């Protein structure tokens, strides 16, 4: 800690100026991080809704817009199991 204080004195900065600059940089980083977290949260909720829609379609087979096409081909399943 003594080395840092000596370095600040050598370039003629006092602790108040460094603290204010550090607080300003922290505030900008906090705001940018907060914006990114909100964006990622919206994306996660969107993906969660997509997964729930897919589960509903797989379980009940009822959907207004088909998300995936399911092939109920038993011969294909048996051929894969035989290999």
C-alpha cells in the first residue's frame, strides 16, 4: 500500500482525485453491466418460453404453429436399434 501512495505522490495525484475517478469508472461499469444483464435475462426468458412450447407440443401434440416435425416411423427406430 505504501508503494501505491508513493506512486500517486510522484505523479502528483491526491487520494480524493483518484477516489472520484475510481467511483466514476465503477459507475459506468455498473450501468453497462446492468444493461447487459437485462438483455440476457430477456433472452433467457424467451428461450424458456420456447422450451415450454416444445414440451407442450411433444406431450400433447397440440400446437397452432408446428415447431418441429415428428416422424412416427417405427421401422426407422427398429433399424437404428438393430445396428
